[in-house]
């Protein structure tokens, strides 16, 4: 009420009362601890600032200055939080005055979310409303709308739980879906459908593109059950609409859901969504057909292995569709999507591609020989790589004509052919890995020389592909690389050190205009010419300009990532020959572990793990004290870095990659990882933190949702990576040392076997238990530990046998067999074993238990039966 009165009648308040009010508000604001009251006070402050220039309210500036410098975090947060409503208020007139400056100024939201997200949490609802208002306003320019919608994307990524908890999911979807399904202006096309756009270019984002990104981000960071409940009615309505852009929007929505909600789609609706997509491949409008092809490509990439079961229906459909296109007359953007769908589907077929191999290879080789457009040839070369990944040795009969075609592309010196040359190099690397050592070894030295010849060309994409070629050759003929390792490693180290592609952006003019709100029109004369010319200037000396931000071209990021990956693989495969270069390579890769881009960080830490594995392999082949010390030195440097990254890195994909690296190092180096007496505790605590969602990338702030069983599929996948480390640790250390930590970890794994958990989590739970029991068989003291755990594990596994899902049942039966192998002899011979014996549990679950036992292999049946009958 006070805010409303101040808003309408500020000029009627006497000067003395104004001063008194300002003092009271500031005092209350600093003393208040209740967030909702603090929020209202900040809104009142923001309103009063509009009427009082800084020179008339010095106490406010003094308070803000003191608070931002305060050693008390609460003071700093309080003042920053109070600025958010003021920011939103200030943006509205700025948008009317200068949209470009408003777009630039809105970067402050991203900065706050990236550095101090807790400051904006109390204002998320207001920020969402403001961003939706701007992002859906078609009268504003595209860059401003994109900025507003991008803020939403970032916010959802960081605070999806708060968005759900504050019931903002539905308002967001209701607002952005019309953006996703909007038709372009008359006479124009969407960028992805426009033939005049560069297919390989990095076009600026459009509002429609960012709307799709928002749904993609929701799929990656929200429980699918909650998302689909709100989203499917909108999608189904769009798919049945007569407007082709509505249908296109519905298909795009299905496409971007595939990655983040893969398990949900695979288990609940795969058949129906495939029917929908295939039906739209026959649509009369090409923009709809293109969207259907894109959706099918996304499904093929993310819905494996289930979608491959539809091979007999989809392969003929895709081949017919491709053959119906006249490749030399059809629109390139549409042909690109057709190849995308076919390539993604073929790549995961494995031996299932054999019946279609003659047809697809005839199509691809014919395209290489007859297509007039370089882009079409490039698509065919890429498709051959996908075919090779599936067919492997089955491709050998086609190897000679493939190599003959690639040779001409690989040695070209034409700039116009550069993209085709790059793709040919990439496909050559795939062929090295897939067609077999006997077939490709004679060409290994020639491939290495080809890479060396291309090393000096100033093209990061081309250099990147030479690194991949070297690492591929190292898998079949490491000796071919040995004479050239110094040159090869130097080129890759230069790529890691290089600042090429990094652009510093200097802001020469930081001036922007803040206008008063339209709401004050009733106050005569208050908004005048003088107010409109009120500028806020940054006192930046022109000769001391600083870069406000940096951008790095994607090609150089990719080059650094591939350099790290390749160095790690080459080090492992070339073994002793790489030793002279290991230290310099490790030092440079180690420096990349904190690189700004997440893909490079992930690759660097993966390479560090590979260096450990490589040094361990050298020691095993030549077990000297020097080599053993080198292994321990590397592990002492690498393991703390990896464990720290799991706990502190903000990017979930990086943490998944690091956990995978840790697992590979433990699997390869085994007990050597645990020579340090604190390492077992550190690793187990890290696994525990991930399973309890206590790491930074898991948004370990306290934004709990009501149903703890529901989480984003990628959040569950992250926990699976952590859980996979448990059996590996069990296999590497004595059971008695591991037992105290396992007592804490096991309940966290078993909790995911509950019937309310998604299929993927139930399967992971019983599968991990099975792998754990299998590891305990060979671990010192492991059988005894398995016996002590049997009374806790058996009910979970027996329940899993009657699960509705085949994979869960199979994993449960496997785990029962492992339990029989690990614990059966102990239970059978140890009459003093504490806890209920297996025969008691067998009697309690007789029918289900009998079904499980009879499904086991004969030897395991006998062991489990012996344990039960003892």
C-alpha cells in the first residue's frame, strides 16, 4: 500500500516526510531478515529511486557502497538482491529508447546467474515474466528477443527446480510455443529452410531457434514426467493443425526432447512418435518434411538401441525418400536433412545394416561420382563413415572404390574443396578404426604422411582431423607413428598453446539511457526533456580500454579438444615410444584443465587419465622402480584434480566425463590408485557426494522438489557414472578396507531399485549390485563381505525378478547368479553366519525366487541351491 501511495503521490509528500521515509526504509531494509518483506522493501526503494536523484539520496549510495564492500556475505547479497527489481524497472524504458543497448545491458542477468545465482533466486518469477514479455513481443528486434529468451535458457539450466517449484513451467511453455510455431513474415523463410543461407555457417540465433533451445534445456534438466504433462497437449495440437508451421513446430519439439528424455520416450511412446514422424515424411509441405527428417535423425541418435528394432520399416522408407530426391536439383538444405536422418539411423545398426549394404553403398558411390554440388559429395562421404561404424569388416568389399574416391578429395589444394577434404579426412579416420587391421595396415604409413603434409595448412578444422587420423592409426599400427612422434606432438602442443581464434571485444561507448516508466504520466511535468537526457556515463579513459568479453571461434575450440583426445590415445597406444614426450604433453594438457570452454576441460582431464593409464602400461611391460615411481607421480597429480573437478565443476557433461575418466583409471591402474592411504576415502566420498546430489553441477543449493524420485534423466545418468565406480573400487582394494564405505554407498544404490523409480534407474541399481558382487568374488575377503550383505541384497534382487521391464529382470537374475557365486560357498560352510540365511529368504519369496534360480546358468544354480539347502 505504501508503494502504491508513493508511486502516485510522491510530489504531495512534504520534503521532511520524504527524508524521514527514506531513512526509515533504508534502516528497515538493512535490519529485515524475512525474505518476502525484504523483497517488498527493495521494490519500494526502487520506486523511490525513480523520484530521487543520487545527489538527493546520498545515504542510499553510501549504503550500497558499504554493503558491496562489506565482509558480511549477507550484506552483499542483500544489496545485490535489492537491485534486481530496479534493473527490471530500468530495462523497460531503455527498451523503448534503444533496443540495441537494452540487449547489451541484459547481459547483466547472465553475469549474475553465472557468478552469484543465489542473488537472483528470490526474483526468478519476475525475471521470467520480464523475459517472456520481451521474448514474445514481435514488435521488438530479433536480437533483443533472442537475448531475453536466452536468459530463460540459462536460468532453466541453473535453477530448473525453482522454476518447477514456483509453477513457472506452464507459463513459459504457453508463451514460447507460439514463438516456436510462428510462420515467418510473408516472402521469407526460417533460416534452417532458406536455401540462400550457408548450410555450414553459424547463423545468428532467431527467436524460434532459442524457443526450441528452451524446450531442449527443459528436457535436459527437468523430470520428463513433469515436462511431458505440460508439453504434450501443446505438441499434439500443433501436429494436427492445418498450418504447416504449426506442424513443423510440433515436430521440432519432439526432436529436441529426444536427447534429454530418451528413456521416457523409448519406454513409453516410441512407437507412437515414430508413426507421427514417418507420417509427416509424406506431408505436402517441404518445411514439414524437413522437420520430420530432423526429428528422425534426432531419434536415431538418442533413442538407441530401441529404435534400431524398427530397421525393417525405417531403412526402406529412408532409402526411398533419398532416391526420390533429384540430388542435383533438390534444395541443399532439404537434402542435408535427408542425409542426416539416414546417417544417424545407419550408424547404430551394427550387423543389421548388412541386408541394405549393397543399396546404400551403390547410392553413396554413385553420389560421389555424379553429384555436381560439393556439399552433396561431402554428405555422401560423411554417410560412408556412418556406414563403416555399423558395417565394420562387412565394408571390406567396398573398400577399394571408397579409397579411390577419397584420394582425390584428400589431396586437393583448392579452397573451395576444403570442407570436402576435411570430411574425407574424418571419414578416413573412421575407416582406419573399422575395416580391420589387416586391410588398413598397408596404408598406415601413407596416412601418417598425409597428415604431416596437411599440418601446415592454416585451417583448424583440417588440422583437427589430422590429429584424429594419427590417433586412429595408433590403434592399428603404432609403429607407423613412432618416427614422427616429435613432429606430431609439437603440432598438437602448439594448438593447445595457441590463442588463435580468440577475439577481444572492447566497449568504446558504455553510455545508455534510462527512461522513467509510463506509469507516472499522471504526475504533470515529472517526465520532461531534462529527464530524458539524463545519461549514466562510465568514466573510462579511451586510451585504457579493456576487453569486456572474449569469444573463441568454435573451430579452434574443437581443435584443442581433439588435440587433447588424440594425445591421450596416442600416448597409450605407442607406449614406450611416447615416453620422451610424455612430460611436455602432460604439462600442456594439465594447463588446459581449467580452460573456459567445457569441452576442452573435459578432453584435458580425459587425456590426463589416459597418460596415467599409458604410464601404468609401460610399467607393467617394464617393471622398474623408475617406471613405478612415474606412475605414482602421475596419479598423485591427476587424481586430486579429477576428484576436485567432480565436486566443483559447474557443467554436468564435464563431471560425467571426469567420472568416466576416474573409472577408467581405477580399472586400468587398480591398486596403484590406492597406494596413497587417503585415496580410498576421497574416491568413496566423491561417489557419495554425487549419489546424494551434493556437487556443484547438481545445483546443491536447497531447491528440493516435492518428489525426490523424479529427476532429469541426465541427472540420473550422472549418478550412474558415479555408481559404476563402486564395483571397480571393490575389485581394486581388499574387501575389509572397502566395507565401511560400502555400507554408506550401498543404500544409495539400492534406493534406486524402488518401483517408483524410472526403468533406467531400476536397471542401473540391480546391474550395479550384480557387478559389485562379481567384483567381490576375486577381491581378497570379498566372499565374506558378500555373505554379510546377502540378507540386504536378496529381497531387492528377488523383487527385481518380477519387474515389468525385461532389462531389470535380466539384470536381477544376473545379480542373483553373482550372489550365488560370491556368497554361496561362504553361507553354505559358515554355520555361524549372522543374519537370515538365504533359505529363509527363499521361503519368504518362494515363487519368485524359484523363477529367478531356474533362470540362472547351471553352475550358478548349483551354488545358490547349495547355499539355500545348507
